[in-house]
C-alpha cells in the first residue's frame, strides 16, 4: 500500500494537469480504503469489548403468587417421637434372644420393677449424628430424628425478595433492593439490585449478577458481573469468570478456585441450600465456611451463627438466625455482609446488612412475602 501511494505522488509531481487530477482522486480513494479497513478492525474490537463489558442478558420471569410462612419439617412438633416409641424401635432393631429365652424376656417386660435380663443390651444415650468427616461446626447438631425429617431437596422455582433499604452514606439514606433467584432446568441466575435514593435519580445503584449451573453440591458459578454507579461519577464494571479450579479476576489475575467457591451474589442462595439440606447447621454456635471470590480477592470466609432473633416485618413477626462474618469492615476493603436466614420462609435471607466501613452501610429488611413464579 505504501508503494502504491508513493507511485501516485510521483505521478502527481511529473504528469500533465489532467493526469494530476486523476492521480489526486486515486490518492484520496486509496486513503479512504486504508482508513476504512482500520475503522472496520477498530469497530470489531470495540464490539468485542462491549460484549465483554456488558451485563449478561437477564432472564425475565413472571411472579404469580406469594410464599406463606411454614414451619420446616425439622421444626414441626411431630418430628420428636415419644421416648417409649423410640425405645421400642431400638429394641426391635437389636438382635432377638433365642426362642428358649422368649418367656423370660416377656416376664421381664411385664414386671418393670425387676432388673433387666443380662442379655438385654443397655439403651444407648441419644446423641447427634455426626459423620467422621463432618466439621466441628456440626458437633452441636440436634437429635438425629429432627435432621432426618428434612425432605429430599429439590431446587425451588424462581423467587423474588423485595427489601426496604435504610442506612448511612454521607448521611442517612433510604432506598430499595431486590434479590431474585431464577432457575431454568439446571441453569440459574441470581440478581442483587440495590438502589440508594430516588429510583429516577439514585445517589448510588449497584447490580450484581451471578450465573452458572446447579449440581448435587449446590451452585457452581461460571460468571459474576458487578455494575456500580455513583452520582456524578463514571460507571464501574467488573467481571469474574470461573473455570475448572481457577478464578479469573477482573484485572486478569488467575487465582485458585477452591471447591464450592461462590461469588457476592450466589453466596446467599448457596447458604439457603446448605440450611435446607442440613438444617442442624443453622443453630447458634455453628460456624459456616464459604470460599468467596470478590472483585479484589479470593478467600475463605467464616460466619458465626448467632442466637435466633424475631424480626418485625410488614406481614408479621419472623424468626431468623443471623450469620455474622468474622471480617471487620474497613475503608478500602471488601464489603462485609451480615445475613438473617428464616427457617419458616424456606431458609431465605430476610435481612441483609452490608457494611463498607464503620460509617457506611445499608440495611435491607424484607418488606413483603417472597414472590414465586408459576413453575
């Protein structure tokens, strides 16, 4: 191309007037072609950048009814069987005495004041069912019959939770928030939308989206996107990608992806999954560990389960267990979220308090019953 342009310049300098005019037109056309090729390549790269920077398409769902508070099976009075019935079942499971001793056993049971036969094994004390590889946090689990009464887990349909927002951001603030769980077969999306201030002119807005797949171990995120906008500032976006054993950070760093790693949005649903399948873990004194990938780093977070509290909502009182992270919120650090999970509302998060530092926080309190989709 450079040789062609040089040839046209030579013709312009040495040729006749009409030749110079033709050469000038050819030179202009050549420049247009060159710039057109460059513009096309630049447009392609900008399009690729826009696709990468854009939030993933959001699955739209119609919500048709509300969830009614219901005591989970592990909390139902019928879950605790009477002691005599439990003793009878345990004796029935024990090895049966030989036929020759049947009459002696019958006499012994008919006369409870007499000592038990030597061959009858003593009744073992009721102890929690703890597997050999279970963490120490499960050591204070409730009686086995309570944990065993939890039904087989099935992933719930799409659900939306709406919150009223209060807090402090350079002064008292108000707003709204939503957590939306969307499921299509074995694919999921989790959206957390926070608006501080008026909806038409927010002081701050943040949208967090996680998408991935569902497995017997819970959620497996594949991508996390965060879109933040503060009034009078440039919009900020961050994307985290999850690959096999690797987390790709927004700045291009590659970090180790631990088994069960979650992101800032999926962690709430993953905790709901844990408490639904293992209700004994939502008890005061338990410690829950969650590997968490945030835009700044990947680390293991520890949450302490505190004593149950009663939250007073617009639709009535709701009992919930708070999970308090051991991290301390500080300026320039990761956002720290304390979450309250309600067993009577399918172990969903009914309150979320997010802190940036000691003076900057938002408190989300559920303001209506969870909304459910048709499926």
